[in-house]
C-alpha cells in the first residue's frame, strides 16, 4: 500500500482565542499521561465524498474556537498549552488500494499507521501540533479519517466529544456541544516524579498490535460459563468477561514463553469519571478524567479460576465507580482515587521486574459508529500500532453487539498469544 500526501496545511480557528484563554495549564491528571497521542481511524464507504472534503475543513475551523487548546502548542517547561491559534495539522492523502483491502479480516495494523497524520508518540515538543487530521481517499471512492490528539490534554472520551462536535458541525446538526476545560481548576499540575512508560518518540516496531474480535455468541458463551455463580446477581458486563478472558490467555502465553511457574499480575482497568461524581462533572468535560481500578493475582490464580477472576474484577470496578461520588466532597479521598491510587499501582507493578501489569481500557461507549460527516456512518473504526506495551483497548463492533479487542504487546509475546487455543476458539481476526 502506497500513500501520496496531496496537501498539508494548518487550519486555524475561525475566531481568535480571547486573551483570558490564551494559557491553558494542564492538570495533574494530564501530567501523569504517557507522551503519546490518542488516536482513531474512521472508515467510510461512499461515492459522494468529492464535494464534501472542503466542508470538513470549514467545519473544523468553525469548532476550533470551542476546543481552543487544540490549536495551540505545548510548553513542557511551563507545563501549559500556549493557545496561540497556530492551528491543527490537516492533510489530504491518496491511497493506491481499495478500502476493503484494509478493512477485512486479518488486517495489517502496521499499514494503518500510514493513515494517521502524525507519529503516535511525537508529542510535547514546541513544534508538535496538539491535533492532527488526515483525510485518506481510496481508489474506490471510500475515505478514512485518521485523527491524533495529544494525550497531554485529551483522553479518549475527550476525543470522542471533539469528533461528535465536528461531525455535528459538518452536517449542521442540532446537537450543541459546549466542551468544558476545567479539570486543572480542580486538580492543578503538581510537578510529580515522572512516570516511565517507556514510550519512545520514534515508534518501537517491536511492539505490535493485533485485533481479536469477540462476537455476541462468544460473549454469551463466556457469560454462560458463569451462570451458576451469578444466579441471583446481575451478570457481569461484556467488558469484564472479555477482559478476564484476554488476561487469562496472556498469562497462558507468558507461561508458554518463559516457563515461569507463577508471578504476580496487576490488572489495571481505566474508569471514566465523567457524570459519576457528586456534583457531576459535565458530560462534555475535556482533559483527563480517568481513575484506575486494579486487582492483583498470581499466574496460577488467573489460569485456574476464571470465575473468581471475573468476580474480583467486577467488584473492583463497581467500587471504583462508587468512589467517584466522593471525589469533590472529600478532596483528600478524591486525590487518592485519581492520583495516589494510580501512582501506587505503578510503583507496585514496575518495582519488581518479575511482576507484570496489564492495562485495560474500554473505548466502546464513545459513539464512534454514529459519527456521520455527511457521507453516512463509518463501516469500521480502528486503531493502529500504539507504542504502549501490555495494553488491551476494547472497542465496539459495527453492529454494537460484539467487542473488537486490540492487543498491544511485544512481538515475541504476541506470537504466543496468537497461538493460544482457547482464545482462538473465542475470537476471529
């Protein structure tokens, strides 16, 4: 697959940023994020795209005043975004293949990187745009929109908010989205000791991505295996049962690779804090509003007892959600929920080289498959080679009844995971 960049430019906000908003100090939650972009690639199959490309540019300029930090540049010495309206990077590319060559089974994730406008970990330097967008046009008339937003000011939910606002502006929709950038007011920057996520600015090609698709029948099968245990309770969510199955497969792969009898595993699940606090954080709050729920197991506990693993993961996430209610009423407790707990799991997991941590994040609730820019809803939404090791990102399937699990592992670990028989019986690629 070859990609030819036809044009590249900076799109500036349609109105200048007011003087009182020209500096955006990041929050301590933003501070803890790895230096990388949050990404999305949206694929559209349409023969009526030609006249609507210009509208994408116009609608971007129209909404940028609302999302004013995105058009600025990050100053890492001052830990702030200079909201100078320099603009977001916008490029148009031609792809020398058909859309279905990329969106079918067995997708090559490395190729998908070329649909993005920026290197995923190229952030935090003075010339780095906070947002990049690439419009990729295929020979068949289809289109893919690749988006990169700096994790320094955006989490995945924030990106979903932005994309919804952009799609609404592109189609003159009636939904009014007023983003909120107040997270630094509640939890300002603290100059904490940096967390070493080992994310290199130049992409580490030894970390690879693979997609594992759990259809509704596979998810039902996992839930059925828990029926006796959950007879009188609400059954666990599809996210929890899939997360547990993936972790269990990874532990089996780890044993097959290293021959280690047992080691400690930390399973860290991200919790979206929005609308769970009292009083609630606004629905369209941008920035990093994520807490961590984690549980600790040994390899043997994970491998031998799927039911107990699901139970503890579910209880942990329920408690984490309940804890969100006290974030503002008890500031010290709120700091523990959002910051200290996160730092604690990092110290535990990375403090012993024999221990392993698995990061799990659910991106299935951000409405990606509803994003219509004027040429219908996407036929697929994907990621690419995110340079973050031992990570699972869960996304919806197109019909919203399955889960596409994206695994990001060292290539030697991925080789063993792909050979796991139990995982192969549950998933397709």
